[in-house]
């Protein structure tokens, strides 16, 4: 996956973003289709040890996916006590957000294409930059979730 922004550039854009504007300004809104997704994640420190999973993502569409993602972070008790979260920053094919926790800065990006979601988590450990890492997760839709009606 081609990286278009550095972690610090996205972090600045996301942290400087005003309150979420409901109007999409980058042309057509990315498309997300709910369903069963196969995922594979690779950590920059453990590239030969991918983590694979199958997960049901029930978010109705792109806006719901973004709202569900933000709600999960905002509702986590440990996160809300220890970290701050930016609003989302729009990208032509997705969104980014930044979070700051004690000694750690993290930038998450989500990019959407037909039946696929790619996410990157850039974690910068301020006192131990050599331990900082990047995790790339590729998710591919493989069908409907159990009990889900097929998308129209």
C-alpha cells in the first residue's frame, strides 16, 4: 500500500481538524459494505508473523463505520482517562484520526475501495523511537455475516 502522508503530517492534520463537518468535501464519499471480512495484519517489527482473522463488520455504510470507530475509542474507560482523541480528518478515500496518550502518539488511517478496507496504525513512542512501529491491516470482504441480509 502506498503511503501518501507521513505519520506526523496526518497527526497534525487530524489534531488541527475542526469539529467533524458532516459535508463530504473530497468528491464521492468512500463506499463501505457491511459483511464478513478476512483480515491480515503485519507489524513493522514482526513482518514475518502476520495475524489473520475473520471478522463481521456490521456498520451500515462509510459514515456508520467512521462513527462506530470513533464511538469505540470514546467509550473505552481506560482510553478516556489516559488519552485524547482528535476529530477525523477526511482523505479522498477514507479518514484519519490521531490520539495522544502519555508518552505515545498514534495515527490511524482507514482507506476504502471496493470490498476492501486498509488500515494503518502508526505508533510513535516518544522516549523510545526505535520501539515505534507501524501496523498495516488489509481486510477483504468475503461474504455476509451470519444472519445478515445480503446488501442491496
